[in-house]
C-alpha cells in the first residue's frame, strides 16, 4: 500500500515537472516573440503633454543639454521647453518679446549650449544679438555683433574660448529681370570673440533664394535652392563644410583656408528637369490660392511668370552634423534617409527613420514625427550601444505613436 502511494506521488511529480517545463517553454518562446516584435519600440517615448505648459505644437530643434535634460524649441510659442531625461516637463525659457532674454521672431530662432554650461539662442529675422542664459532660465548676458549692415543669424556654435562661429544671412538688393525680381542670399561664416568682435571671415556663399513682383515685399522661396551645411570638426581645429552640390566635404580652418577634403559615396546632385519645375509651380500656385486668394492676386501671380528654374541642380544634402563619437551624420533628401559616415567619409550605416530632424546625442537619439491630429511629436530613444548599433535599433521600429 505504501509503495503504491509512493508510486502515485512520483507519477504526479513527473507530470507536474513535464507540464511545468512545457509552460516554461511556452512562456519563454512567447516572451521572445513579443520582445522581437516590439524591438526598438519599448524604449522610445514621446515628449509633450496634450495641454498645459508641456504641450508642444511645432517643435523645431531638439537637443540634449549639459545637465542631461532635453531642450525643445517650440516655434508656436517662442519658448525653449525643458524636459527631464524621462520626458517630464520641468520649465520653459525665452518666450516672445522685444527685450533681452526674449525671442522677437520665433520662426528663425536657433539655440545651443556653450562650453561653460549655458544656453544661448539667436534669431534669423529678429534680434541682432546672441542671448546667453543660465540653464535655470535666468538671463546671463547678450552679445552684440560688430557689424553695421542689416543681418540675421541662422546658426551659431560655441567655441572653447568663449567666442562663436556664426552663419550670417545678408540680403543684397534684388536683381531685376524682365518679368520679376530675383532675390539673392549672401551667407557668411564668421568667427567672433566673446565680446562680439569679428575675428575672421571663413566663407561666403551666394545663391538665388526667392522671387517677387516688387523690389520689396511679397517675395517667396523658389525651389532647388542650395544650402550650406557645416559643423565643428576635429576638436575645433577645422570646420567641415558642404555647399549641398558636391559629393565631397571641405575642411576649412578658422581663417577660411581650405585644410583638406573628405571624399564620400553620397549621391551626385541631380539635374533639375523642366517636369520637376512645372510640378513645383503647379503645387505652389494651388497652395497659395487656397491659403490667401487676395494675397495671391496681389503678389503670388509672379510665380506664373517664373517659367524656368535658375538652379540647374538639386541639392544632394539636407542636413549635416558631427556626432558625439566624431562621426558625420548626413541627411539625404531624395530618399529621406540618413547616412552615418566615419571620420574619413566611409559609410558606417544608413537609417530610414519614420520622421525627420534626426539627431544623435550622448544619451539619446531624437527625431520628429507628425501625429494624426497634425501636431508634431518629438520622439526620444535612449542610447544603449554604439552609434551604429543604436541607428540599427531605430531602423527596426515599425510603428510609432502618431506616425
């Protein structure tokens, strides 16, 4: 009797172990399937509340601050909004206004950080100075630029010595053509010291940017205009520079002398075909009529007279940044992808994110998507590995909130 009872117990234990193993195996396989299917998505979070101070309507620039927090320039409110590394709203800086510490024209604002852990911002169309603020939001000082003519600051990067490299926009007098006015852009790269005095001119680039029927007023952008892209390179010894019409990148020193070239496998700029131009003009006319028919009747009809592109090639680059590891991250417009190149221009990897304004920082990868309601969303993916590994993780994301 005792043996039968013991045999029965052994039998039940064996059954339990078998079923337990099967349950364990099913759980393990199921977990692996779940992890694999959501790989790269479980870490990504979206910034911005649905309402209140943390709401983001039109985020443009997203950067990681020296304090580890996330800073977002929201053009709709002229605020730089600050979030914790987990996405919690903390505070806001700037705001629309005329005085120091405020942003006069938010549509052309740009911000960054100095090497002594302060935030700065500039304006393309508004104030002609650089504003420096403590990370708490307190105004530190403004730096006036030593230039007499009218200008705007498109971009600025801080140097170790307290000075800046500036991308300055000058607007020359437009050129009169038979049927319209062509507007040029004159872009200067300048080095200034911490007092705002111009030390050296690094580069000057000119291109046609707009068209109008009047000498002043009513001008609007034209397609296929090239842009310059640049960043500090090799621990501030040089600037890496692209005119967006070449497959190679120039290296310039701070005196404007060419210090070398970086060869790449980037696509050659394509020729502008008349079909491309006609499609742009058709879309532009439709858009302007829908937006403001009276404005179009007064200013916009000049597009109908602009029947041939002044630009012969399409830009082959849409962005350029040096990453924390010293690699080169380049946006390629035609296929909406990004190329990560090493120090010598060799391709490391490519990524096709479901968004734009991709940026790699020390602890995050940021990019922007558009929600179903039309609002723009800031997506944040914490870093886990090398830049190549993290971009490959990002490429596995199949769906995102609002995308």
